DNA sequence: AACTATTTTATACCGGTAGTCCAACCTTTT
DNA sequence: AAAAGGTTGGACTACCGGTATAAAATAGTT
C-alpha cells in the first residue's frame, strides 16, 4: 500500500462522504488529491474499485477495534453493545452506510457481490457473538436473531440519521439488543426458526490464514519504522509478540493484551494502515487458535 | 393521465424491472415505447420523475388492494398478513424494491425526500394497523413495533431474493408477525419504547381530502366509459355509489361492499388506472369518516 | 554521474449518458 | 380553411467513466 495511494484514498473518501458516491466524479477526486488521471488508474482499475478499497479499509478498522475492546474485560451484552457501536461509529454520521447502499444498488454485479459478502460476514459475526453471549442453547435461533437485529437496528438508524452523540447510538443499540433477547426467548419457547445455524458462513472465498512466522516478521519490520520516542517500547513489544508467535502454543491471553498497545503506537503515523493490516492478521490467527 | 403516457410508463416499468434503473437509458425507454425523446420530456421532466410516477402508481395499487381485501372479512392478524403480502407481491420478485432503493441512494435530494415520505407513510399505516389488530393498549409501542417489523421483514426478503411463490412469502410474513407480537408483549411488560405514538404521521403534505360530490361525479363518468357487456351493471353500481355518497351519513359498509366489484369492472380496460385513482379517493373518504 | 526503469503528468480521445432545443408535422378547434 | 397547440425526430450540449500516449519527473543501479 503506497503512501500516495493512501492519500488518494483519503481524498476520495472525504469527497464520497461529503457529496455521495454518485455525485463525485473522478475529476473531483483528481483535483482533491492533486494527482492526474493516469495515476488514479494506476492505483485503481475503476471508480468502483476505489470505493471498494475505502470500504475494505473501514471494515478492517472495525474488525480490529472490535477484537481489541474484546481483549480486555468480560464478555456479555455490554461488550456486544460496544462492538456494535464500533461499526456504527465507523459509518461516521451514517454517511458511510450510504456508500454501502449506493454500491448495493448500483446495478454493477461485481460490486453487489462484494457488498453482499460484507453484509453476510457481518451477519455471521453477529450470529457467532449472540451464541457466545447468550449460550449454546440459543444457537439454533442465533441466525434468525442476528438477521432480525440487523434489520431492526438498520431501521432505527436510517430513521434518525441526525445522531451525533454515541450516547444516543448506545441507547438505541441497547434497546434493540433487549428486543433481540425477547426474540430469542420467544423463538426458544416456541422452537421456531427459519434459518439454519451457520447460514451466513461463506468461508469459501475468505483468504487463507496468514502464517504466524510471516506475521512475526512483519511486526518486527513495523517496529523498526517507529520514531525515536516510541521506538524502544515498540521494539520491546514487537520482540515479545514475534517470539511468542513462533512458540508451539502461544499464550493467547498475553498476546492479546500486548497487541493492543503495540498497534496503538502507530496511530497517526503514516504507516498506521499497514500496521492495522498486520495486526488484523494477528487477530485472525489468535481467534482461529482459540476455538 | 394520458393513455399514451400510461403506455410509456408501462414500457419504462418493464425495462426498469428487467434491467434495473441505472442500467436503463432513456434511449432504451424511447425504443421500447416507440416514442421520441421530445415526447418523453413532454410527459416527464426527467428520468427520475418517470421513476417516481411508476412508484406512485404501484403505491396506489397496493393501497386500493389493501382496502378492498379489508372490506370483506374480519380484522385480525391473518388480514394483516394478507395486506402486507400485497406490498411484497407488488414488488414483483423483489425487483421493484430495488427501484425504491436505487432512488433512495441516488444522491438526488428531491427523489430521496419523496421516497422517505413513501417509507414513512408505510410505517404510519403499519403502526395504525398494529393498534387496530392488537388493541388500543399497545398503541404506545406500536410505532416501535412497526419500525422493527419493517426492518426484520426487509432483511428476510433481501436475504432470500429468490422467492416466487407467495406461499414462501406468507410463511416469512407470518414468522415476522409472530416475532412482532413477542416484541409487543416484551415492550408492554417492561413499558419500554423509543418512539412516541404517531411519530410517522406526515399529514402536512398529504393532499386534501377529495369532496364526496366530486368523487360521485367521477364515478358516474367512469361508468359511462364501460363497454356494452358490463355497462348495465356498471351503471347500477355507479348510481348507487354516487347516490349514497351524497347522503348525509353514507352507509359505509354498503359502500365498501359495492365499491370492490365496481372497480373490478375496469380491470384490463384502458382506463383502469383512472378508475383506480378515483376509487382510491373514495376509500380515503370512507376511512376518514370511519374514525 | 550516467544510464535505465518505472511512475507521474497532461491531454486528447472514445463511446455513452441525461437533458435541451427547435423546426417540421399532425390533429383538433374555430 | 385557418389557427392553435400538442407531437415528433433528431441535432446538439455538457459531462461522465475510462483509454491511450508521449513527455517529464523520479528512483534505482552501476
């Protein structure tokens, strides 16, 4: 990921959020980013692909944040609220969600398929989390509950798009989660469900798990790029993380605890996106070995 | 409403449903309808306006059908299922709903506002119906229940867009309605709600109620256009309807019963849309006097 | 420092889009 | 028959996403 490319992405994102996807021409992006058309098409094969990159980035940010806040603290409905809040805050002022939808209904098949997979993976995540939070006995109803919760929340957001405070957001999320609990009780009592468990899983096209050794290398390389003031602690963290990663049975609790502050060292630095990508790989490894 | 204009609308609708809104150019519509560009822009100020007309028509069709099936039979959850089914079948094979969404996210403010009002009026209708079906005591929670039901159902439809049989549709609707009942019980028990009653009402910009006298005239005029084979019964119906309409206190039960077969005389006839519009006005009068 | 390879720039160009404009045409009213 | 007004076809504009390309700038290698 070129730094210049990141600059273009940021410019495009700014414009998309401000004026909408359809109302932003490539020329606008070129002007905003101060680049020429040729460069743009060096980075992206199309305007759509540029949009996909933006969404991919925000999905990654949300995933890492969710894993990080799960790393400290007990699991339960309150954590679920926080994790859902992450996605909503990601769509700053509900505008990113418009991009999602713009893509969904843009007649472009490739884009639609991509967004569908994003949607599905969000539902799969939610189904899994509901099972974790409310116990294995509700698993047969988790898929339906996830789908309905997603729909309810979507309505509460679309209906009041003027939410700035995360207080207001939390309030709605909590309300919807309590309703979801009622739905789970109701479905359990009557043993009614429409979807089978695991309905949303689409592991087929998910990328292969990165190798721990490879990730360990990347972490060390990243630490090398830190500025003097954070370099020392960064190297400490990185040394521990990479050593632990190459162990036979990594102590995942420790890894999770250390991973969070290490990643945060890169906040605001030019390679923040790269650091996030590497740590995202780390979290995937950790979660797969937890099972 | 010109007959030629209706012809253009039908052509556009066909193309939109088949290829999507974005993938249908005005030239396509011109070719399909066999008209010229000048004519098209005589009827509509833009492609968007053409789409709005199509949606307006389908909204009207759905409203009349809902009122008509309510006219015979007892009220209750089963009727509600049928009425909801009307809207879903209207969006034939889930494709019209894409038009809705295409409009919602098209960056065009005017279109968005229009669709928002359609959305709101659907929610207002649902809130009202829930109160009717489940009793006045749930009215404080009806707005929330309507919003959540709408969201849940939307997910179940979007998620399985390959539904052709209305059996399958009914099954999902019934499932969602049972969940809505659980939500209503839950909210009632805990006395929790986020929205106040009547939240979705937007009477401000709804057109003024048509005068009964005027509608009576239109009904007589319509009957005159019927072909010989249905002319006699049409005139009988029309005579009764218009006479009753001009009474001090119209017998609304009778009116409803007679209105249905009268409107159906125009099915398949060129002025079917016009007849529907007139009868739509009649239903609005009847419902307002029922209160 | 010189040479090479790659990236970036600027611009012309393509086919397609929504929408404008207008002179010619047709139909209805007078 | 004449006037009026809606209808027609098509030329036209401005813009879009995307392609092509030659010149300029930059980076990497020796």
